[in-house]
């Protein structure tokens, strides 16, 4: 159960990091 709950969190963090990088690039 722990592994199953951690995988979606990792995916969400990955998507969030990608979005933050895109926003940072646009600002620069």
C-alpha cells in the first residue's frame, strides 16, 4: 500500500517540477 501511494505522489511532483521549470524559463 505504501509503494502504491508513493508512486502517484512522485508522478505529481514530477509534473509540478516540470511546470515550475517551464514557468522559470518563460520568466527568464
